[in-house]
C-alpha cells in the first residue's frame, strides 16, 4: 500500500497542486491544500479503486480547495483601494494585526447594520458571524437559495456604499 501511495504522489503531485492553485490563486495555499489532499488520500486509500486514482485525487483536491474558499478565513471585503481591509480574524493573527483592521471592520459593521431587511440579517450571519450560507439558512429558517440570492444582492449594495465612501474620503483629501 505504501508503494502504491508513493507512486500516486510522484505521478499526480503536479496535477493536484495545479487544481488547488487554479481554485485558490494562491501558491502557498495551493501547496498546503495539495499536502492536505495527499494526507486525506493516504487515510482513505483503501476506498480508492486503482483505475480511478486520478479522478479520485482530483475530486479530493477540488473539494479541499472549495472547503478552503468557503471558510471564514478567506472572506475579505476591500473597503477602499488603499490598504484598509475588513476581515474576520484568522487563528494565527496577533492582537496587533486585528487592531490594525478595527477601523475597516467598524465601517463594514455600520454599513451592514444600515442595510434593509432581509439583507441585514443574512449579511450579518455570513460576513460578520462567519456562518456558511447553509448554516445561515438554517439559523434564519430560509431556503439556501434564498440566502445565496440575498448575499449576492447584499454584497452588491455594500460594495456600492463602501466605494461611494472611498470616493468621498479621497475627494476630501485632495
């Protein structure tokens, strides 16, 4: 079994990395996800038919990347074209890093709070509380597709408001 796994790694490591990179657009994250893919493959190797190894590994890699993209650590909202970001803190962030972003976070919170319902509740659940769309749908007792639509529309409203605020601030500086 070890020999089979070593052969799979040698043969498909480039493919697995490429799939992760195509989905995340981040070299470091693609390397991490490729490694996670092979760990998962090792733990479940007995479930894989040798004829379908390639497709099986591709599916694991794609699922790992999609899970990463859905995670709260990835959701970032650009406040302005300057280097001010609002984000949900990642587990490795220091207190200083979190404090540096408080101003942007406060602005995002205010803007989300000013949205009309149902967008305020859904955006609060997903962007501020870090819930997935499915979790938000369950908590708010709504169909998942309704939550997806409301997130899409709420995000567009937020982008317009935040960009309008950026242009007002830049005009005042000039």
